[in-house]
């Protein structure tokens, strides 16, 4: 009897070859970028693909470019690259900051932003930030290309809308207006390197009368997938930016959230923390602060 | 000026940086095969059948070891540090999730893992017990049906297990009259504190390579106790110890997890069965079911006079030992001794229980037994002071043990430094100054302190050290102390050099080889530096005695005329005759000064005498012992002492504790190597803050739900506060006794943080870790929310795992 599986490793030299390779193996092959998630899953036997397709030999897909109100982030751009990029720091301080808070520098040097979305691990910082920024993912497979909002790409608990053989080739992030303030608050309940218990991303633009011109809030790490309440956001437009409004938005999100129980916090505790950190993130943004903070 | 680049310390650092440490993991031998354990998914079950036939047919599988291989009586199928109650693979039943049921050997680790999943085991599940208190109730499921007269228990084990119960040992202290002491107190405070099971999380997991050649067994292992392993493995095969050789290079951390015997008997039996060298390496997940720290519950009651004098203290401790006794009986004893704390208490009653349960094995853990009780008594002492309306520092100072005071064991204490250590910690966190303002409106600030006493070693212990001097000038320090990362090779080189008055870089420290390095109890209990320093002095004296004899003979003078100054041997007064040399051997005569003038270096004398080598031997032994019914006697050769101080900020909305300041002051006596000593102290602080705030093995019944380093969280560098300081309190006497520092400071840190949180919130939290949810519940006065298991199936890592081998490093 011979049952030990051998894993084939494919190293394409172009994106075309990569897409083609992923199309083989009945769509069962997995792309691998930094490997910080996939290697652990392979080792634990949680996934057993016939092949992995390495993206590190594909030229030109780790770039970060500014393009007409968008920042385009390539499939192989690492969290470290995104966190250190002058363009991202200037235009999307919330994203640069959040990437800089993931794990530790060894993880950030290997893990990619696109890989982070494909893993769809709830206990992660970047997905909620990208969701609040209305980011989109560009997906390619043999015979087709499409774009999906990040909020729709992650469909559930480690689940995505990716079709078999489909690859995230690029992440497109619209740059908010310069007078919008962006805040990410990462709340972890244990060590500084722990994954978040709750992460809250807020983008807030106020008019001259201190009324809300644009408000976007996404909650991450507390629920199976990032949570936004678009109708609540819409309803706040034109309202005065005040503490009780922010508290009410926090309570609303907490109530709507179907929170997760794990070693980082119970479902009940997470609900309460959503309310606290949504309020705090919006208050900070209303004070004109921008960036990402660990607490 | 000695060349520091030639020292053992530099050499070790260089090897580490270059990736050249010969860790047991790196041992590679011709025909080496790899082993993998089959582990129980049940906490308690009878084994009905083990079927290895499918696994055996897998290509690349060499053999599968099951209980059938242990049944012919040729080997002793059990081992264990005190009670030989742990089977090499399960025989009649499994006693915890992860218990070893069988083991597969294959050509590659991957095939072994694949085959392990094919071993079919039929179980009949039995009722299980996980809590130490419940396990002592009448009618509780028995983890071992019979202990006494069933398992081998050495007569000097110093424990009293009871058949028909789960009790491994009950330790008692009876001093004064507890009832009267409590009755005459103005205030009695009674509380319960608890601390969870932890994992040691050494960077290097357990790894053993075993190889038989004819009837000789060689074992390379990541062990803190090479001579102990040698004895236990020899016992398994019923062969003289000389047939077993244990080799240990450097460990990637141990913290107690590699004490006593772990995977060595299994690896040796597998090597015997296959006739090939076998490597057995545990995965990170397996580490969590192989060694843990004792979960403990401490019920503590103190009576005080209105003036702040402690009258009486009564403590009951339950240590959850898990499925096998290992060292738990002695751990109860050490914890019992440490449970009163460094205070003068005339009336004492202590009952410490070590109890079998269906949890993974609990074994020694840095801060052995004392960190559990120190968490209790230092929080409790603080609480007593507050309820009396006294300042907690003033209250402690009033009751702390001083020079010549009598400890709860009846022994008189000397070299006592609690008061200055506490003062140092208080000053370092600005205790006399006003509280700093909180950084944000929702936060509150608090300060706390802790002071602890800890034994050195739980049993009488011996270390032997040899100094070998060769005629070519080489000097070897031969000791079986293991380099765990603590710098023992640096210490050995330095202390042997000091004892011989030679430059440090001349002393080489070979790795441990039980065939060549002398017997030693083991590298544990913060005892190695002290014992080796004492033994080195005796060994150096033995060297000098031999040199005097040799010089007397060679120079034809009475031994008494020979002088040894530093490393120079001389015969002042001109009486020395140079020995006649046989023709053709004049080259033996060294150039340079004659013995009558400046003297000869030691090795020059050997050359002159035609002696290739001399070896001086030194032993150091401590004698301790307590009466089992009263706990009176001598519990430790000397006492480790430490104090810590912490300043915290607590977010009242989230319950999160932010450490602003941490100080740790430890009594060091004489410091051998400042750099390593400071690192030991800082390591204790890191472990302490991690245990206070983050660490806990979470269980779902008997199943560990967080057996990886993502779900089980340890402190990182960033978790140290910006204001982090340590003190090594040194004696002004340059020849003062050396105090071990490996564990000393650790137990003081969690209560200092706990007391700071109490100070900030006005609420006492009796359980660590002080995770935000627990703190928030305490703030709101609600019952602490139990940490539920994760909802995600993937978060739970059940055994056995198909192809599992990852460690969840992120």
C-alpha cells in the first residue's frame, strides 16, 4: 500500500503561466505567495492540494502603484511593503498602519496582502481595513477576469467567492478625499503579537459644519467576515458628528454582529468591544486623527 | 589581559550564530529511521484492541510498536521520576488525551505520520476526572486503580500515595497551634486563588535519537538530566547503567520540560525493535500533551492582630498532576514549604496535595511549585493589609523574615535579604511618590509589589565535577550540567579557572557524555551554578594535592615544602633536585624557570614527571529533609529571595491591563557572569509577565484546544514596558555563596502585577491570567466568564492528527 501524498510544486515564470497552472489539477491546485498561512494548513493536514503554484517567480506582480485616484497593489506585495510604501502611507495611512501591526516583522516580510484576503481568516487586520476603504480585488482565471469588492470576496469563515483556479492578481484601493480621516484600532487581548480580538476601521469625512459627509465603518476579527452596515452609514449622512451618534453606531454594529467565541474572547465580550472601539475610532477620526493604533 | 574571543562564552555564541550547535535534532546516522506516536483521542478509556496491520503494509514503514511488544516480560514497560507509573505505550488503558498508544517507525517522518493515522485502536470510554478537588472526592474515577504494591516506588521517594484514590502525595506542615492563632486574631481573611496549566514552550521541542550497537545503547537527547535518563533507560532494559550512554550537547531551552525521563524509553525500545537508529521528534502540538505546568488552587486564610502582626496562616493547595505522577509528589512538598511566604508566622498549618487527573502530565516548570503559591500568598498578604487599613509595604516589612528568624519548617534562616529587596522594588516603581496620572480618561493607574522565598532543590542532591589537566597544557572542566541556554559552560569555565587561578580561555568544557562526565542530579532547581562552584573548589583542591605529591616525588622534597601559587608550582628554599632523565628524553625538561625560582606551570610539572594527565575530583552534596507529618526539619541548603514591583494602567471599558513599569530585584550573592545573570533575571520577568497577563492552556474536557503558538500566546519583546529594570543584589563579600537565578525572580512578578491591578481597580482578581474579559467581569462584579472553546473546528487540534507537524508559528 502506498498512500503518502506527494505535493507537486509548480513555479510559473509569468502570470499567464500561473493562471494556466491553476487551471490544471481540476482547479484543486493552490497558489502560494508568502506561505505564512498555507504552509501551516498543509502541515496540519487541513488542506491537501495536488499542487501548489508558486507566485514568487512571476515578475512585476509585487508593485504598488498610484493610478488615477486608486492605489493598485500587486498580488505579491508583502504586508511589509504595503506598510512601508510612501504612497500608501501618504494616501491610506489606515492601511499602511494596519499592515504594520500584523504579527511581527518576520511574518510581515513574507505574508502578502492578497494572500491575507484569500486565506479569509477572521482573526486578521487587513480585511476590515480594505472593506472600509471600499477596496476591490481583481480576479483572473483561465478564460475570465472580474472584479469583486473585498467585502464580497470574503464570504464566510475561511470562505471566499474565489472560483476553482481563480487568482487574486491585484487589489485596487480608492483613495479617500484628503479631508477624510482614517482610523484603524486593533484590540488584542493578549500579547502584542497576538491576532486581533476586534479590529475597527473607520473612514470619516466631515463638512464645514462638522456634519457627516462620508462615514464608513468596518468591524473585523469579531465575526466570520468583515461587517459593515451600509444603511446605517447612509443614515448618518448630514448628521452632526457627536459622541452619542458614534456610540449609537457602535451599539448598532455590536447588535448586528454574530460574534465568534475563541481563546481571544467570548462572543458576548466581543460584542461589547465592538461598541467600544467603533465609538473610539469615530471619535478619533472626528478629532482629525489618521492612522492605526494597537490597544 | 585574557583574550575574551577565546572563552567558552564567545565560542558558544559563535557556534549559535553560525548554526553549528549539534542539537539532538541535527543528529544524523547511517540507516536512521523516524518515529511517530499514535495518541489517544480520549481522556480516559480502556483499550480493547490495537490493530497495526494496515499501518504495517504502508511502503516505508519499518515497524509499529504496540502493547503486545511489551508483554513478554523482557523489559520493564514502565518508567517515571518517582512512581514508575508511566507505560512506554499504553497497556490497559489511556489516561489523557494525547497519551501514547502505539508508535510507528518509518523511513521518513512523513511516512511515519501517515502510517500513525492507519493504526486502528478500539476504545471503551471511561468516566474521566479533570479537576484535582473532584478527583479527591469519594467515588471519583480512578486514574490508576492501584499504585502502591503495583508500581515501583523507590523507598526514598518521600511521597505517600494512597491506593483506591487519586492522591499522589499529601504534604503537611504543623507548627504552633493554628486554631488558637486564628482565635486570638483581630481579623481573619480567607480567600481562594488559582492559576492554570501552562506549557513550557521551549523553542526546541523534545527530541531523542537512540541507537543500539550489540548490547550497548547510545542516546542523544534534549534532556536536562542525562544521568537520570541513563538510569531509567537501563532499568527499562534491566541492564547495568554502563551499557547506556547519554550524550547531550546544548538545549534550545528547557524550563523544566526536559527534566527526568520523557521520550527516551520509547525511542530506545523502538531502536531495539528495529535494530536501527531511531529519531523521535515531537511536534509543537504534541508538546502540549507531553509536559505542562501544574494547575493549582490555593485556599489561604490568615489571622492578624490589629497592629499588623501575623498570628496564623492556614493554606490548602491542590496541584493537578495530570495522568502520571512524575515529580508531583515532591512538587507538593516544595509548594507546601513555600506556601506561607517569607513571613514570621508562629502558627502554621499547610496541606498540599498532588492529585492524579485525566489531564496531560504536569511536570516541573520554571519557578517550581512556588509560583502557584506565591500568586496566592502575595495577593492575599496585600489584601490582608488593605483590610487592616495598613499600607501593604509597611505591613510586609513588619512581618518579613529577618536574620536569625525561624521559618515555618522550624529552620533558622541566615543570609536574609527580603526587606532590602522589597525596598528596592518599591523605590524603583516610585512607591513613595504620588500615583502618575492615567494617560487616558477611561484608564486608572495602580502599583503593586510582591516578595517571595524559594527553596533550592527539593531533595538531597549531589554534583560531581572533575578537572583534568593534561601535560600539553589543556585544562578540561568535566561536569554533567547541561547547557540549556543559561550559560552553564561559561560558568563552568570561569569558575574552574577561578579555582585554579588560570585564565578563563584555557579551560574547555566538553559536552555532557555520561561515559565521561561525572554523575550529576540534573540541571534544574536553580542549583547548577551553586553546586558546580562548590564542587570546582573541592576539585581544584584535589588537583593541588596531587600536584604537591607529584612535585615532592619529582623534586625529592617533602610535600610540605611544595608551594602552589596561582598555577605555579614551586619549591622555595632551593631544596629541589631536578630529576635525572633517561638518555634521549631531555626534551621533556621544560625550558624556563626551575621549581626553585619562579616555579613551574602545572602542566610543566606533569611533563617533567612524565605524567600525561591528572584529574581532580570534587563533590558537593546538600542534606535536607522534613518530617512527613509536621513538615519540620531542613527544607533547603539556602534560600532564594526576590521582590518585584509593577505599575499598571487598566482600561475600565475593556478590562485590558497595560504594564507601565516593571522591576525585579533578586538576591544573587556572588555573581559569576554578569551578562548571563542579568539575562536569567530578565527571563524570569518575561515569564512572570507572560503568565500574569496572557498564558493559559484552554481545555474542552480533556482536550487541549490551543496547542499551538498562535492560540496559546506568550509574551513578545514588545510586551516589556519601556520602564523595565532589574537588580541583582550582591553581597559585599567577594567569596559569598552563589545563588542560582534561573527561577528565583519569576514567582514575584505575577503577584506584583496582580496587586497593581487591585490597586488600580479596587477589586481583587484571584485568577491568572488577567485577560481583559476576566478583568472586566471583576470590575462589573459579575462572575468571570469561562473561556469557551473556539467555535471553529480548525482551532481544536485533536489527536491523532493526520499529517500534523506544524506549530502554528503565526
